[in-house]
C-alpha cells in the first residue's frame, strides 16, 4: 500500500468535510437577557464574513427563547437589511414599570430661622423690625402632605408582569399645640402663637420667651403671651394679643397687650414710653410715661406720667405716691401720698361717665319694671276672665263643651306661666351706683397744688390735706376723713 497516497486522500476528505461544515455554519446566534428581563440583546458571530442573516432566522431563534412580548420586528428587518451584524441588536423590549411617586411633606411657614432685614426709605437697614417671629393663628395650616402616587406595572419580554416600586409615605412629626386634620393631610395649629421646629417636631408656642428686647430681637408682635426675662430697650415695641410680663426694666418703649402687663422693675418712659393694656397694668414704678388700662393700674410710684384707667388707679407701698402728671380713673384713685413738698402740679381726674351710664341703665330698668307691672296686671285680669268663662261653660249645654273646656284649660296654663315669669323679673333688684363710690382716697398727705376734677366739678388743694376721702356728692366736691372701710 502507498502510504503517501493514503495520506493525501485523507487530507482531501478532511478538507471536503470542513468545507461542508463551514457551508452549514455560516454564523452563530447568541443572546443576553437583562437582569430585569426587559431587554433581549442578540449577538451575531459570522463564521463566513460573506454570510448574511435572514429576518426569519432571527425570529425563529427568538421564539426558541420563549420571548413573546415587545419584539421589535422593524428593528430586526432594518438590522438584517443593513447587515449591521457587528453590532448588538436590541431585539425585544418589555414595558418599563412606572414607579410610584414618594409622598412629600411641605411646610407652610418659614423654617429658615433667619432675620428678614428690610431697608428703610432712606436706604438704611431697619434693625428694629427683624420679623424673626413666625406668627400663626388657631386653625392655620403649618404643613401638609402631598400623598404618594400609585405606579403602573410593567411587562417583561416573557409577558410576565413587572411590579412597580411603591412610593414612600411620609408622616407628621407634631408637637404641642398642633393637631392633624381628619383627612390626615394637614398639620394645623390649635392656638394662636409662634410656629417653630424643635428637634424634628413642629410646635406652636403660645408663650414667646426672650432674654431682652433690643437689637438682637427687634420689635415683637406676637398673638399669644410674651415673657421677657430681662429689659425692653428704648425705641423698641412689644405687642401681644394676650399678656406681657417683663421681669426687668422698660425704658422708652411701646408696650401693647390684649391682656395684662406686668413689669417687675418698673418703667422709665423717658418722655416717650407708652403702655396700653386691655387688662390690668402692674409696674413697680412708672415715670415719665403714658399708660392706659381698660381695667386697673397698680404701682408703687407714679411720677410725671399720664395714667388712664377705665377702673381704678391704686398705689400701695411704704413710699407709694403720685407726683406730677395726670391720673385719670373712672372708679377710684388710691394713694398714700399725692403731690410733693416742692408743690409740683399734680392732676387727679375722676371720670363720672361710668356713673352716668349706670344711672341711665337704672332708669331703663325702672321703666321696664313699670311696663312689666302693667303687663302683670293685664295677665291677672286675663286669667280672671278665663276662670269666669269656665264657670259659665260648666253650666251650659253646648254640644262641643268639652272641646271648648280643653281650649280654656290650655289658655289658663299659658297665662299662669306668663304671670310667673313676669313676677320673677319684677323681683330682680335694681343695681344702685352711689356717686360717692367714684372717689379719691389719700391715706397720707395730699400736698398743695394738687388739682382735682370729679365729673363736672373742680377743686384745687390750697393747703395740705391728710387722711381724706374726696368725692362729688352731686352738687359739690366733698372732703371727709377716712373710715376704716375706705382703706384697702
């Protein structure tokens, strides 16, 4: 046997076999599926660089992989036509899920805690009005929630649902004086006050506390109560819808309260300081200031000030005195010492408008009682007439006698009720206001040059008076010694 010939034949057979295999395997298709199964990537490896890939071949391959959704036939056709076999083909794309949107917490008040500096008309910065207190009213919305939104499921390339990501919820972190609305979407204030964030909680303070009022704080305008542990500097103002308590000194400032004002160390108004309160004003001393209370003013010393009280002005203490200025009250002025040895002019006024109003009210009540008395007599007469009719009806033979009798009984009951109500009103006492109750009490000395006005009458002290009560008796100013009942 010729071995060489055999070897040549074997090589020829092998080459013929390789050529047949190569003819069958023109290209190789593989694929990659994305981790979320929303993309199918096709890869073509050409065994013969001159080979082409048909659309049907790729489609058959895709079906063999059980891919049924999102097949991009147009892209596959274009891929085959352009013979872009060196590129990766995105043969199928699923439907992306639309994730839900996270809920949002929106604050409805300024949370920056920064001073809001404003310019005056002359271009300078207004350091008195810093606007660093965030005032809110009862029922105001402090923050609100925009709820999370639902998403939409996707579909993968195998036609399976792909769940969307659920949006995160948010919750209120609420503190004192707040409440959550019924729908759970709003956080509201339960009081008038100042909104702030302490820690992570939204709170409303109904008492605003500061150390001092000055350049650090600017003016204060607060819907609740204000507590000042130190002083109020000249030129600044403090306003509160409720009470104001100052533990230190008030200089030439403006104080206004819907409730009471209490000043621990007193007030030196420097000729421009002012206090107005709907409640009582209590201050250790008041000097060179204007103060007005819808109720009473209490102090130890009132010096060169204008004081107006809808009630009384009462000074108590070892050296309590009114010196200079004008003190005007509607009920009583009470002080151990009034005026001074230096004969400084001191004006005292008792405004009798409250007395006149009471007098008018009493006259109205008297007139009403006269009307009630007439109505009472008429009702008694009406009751007597009804009783006479019932007596007549009892002895009559009228067919509907029982019906008429019932009607008369109902009328009698109503008239009796009216008589009882009128009698009750007639028993009510008429309030009596004695003009002598509107008075000036001097527990010590009232010095010369004190000028007094009580209603329409005036009186000037021409020599010192001591331990006296002064009032208008309706025709003259009367000065009488004090009784123990006059001392408070």
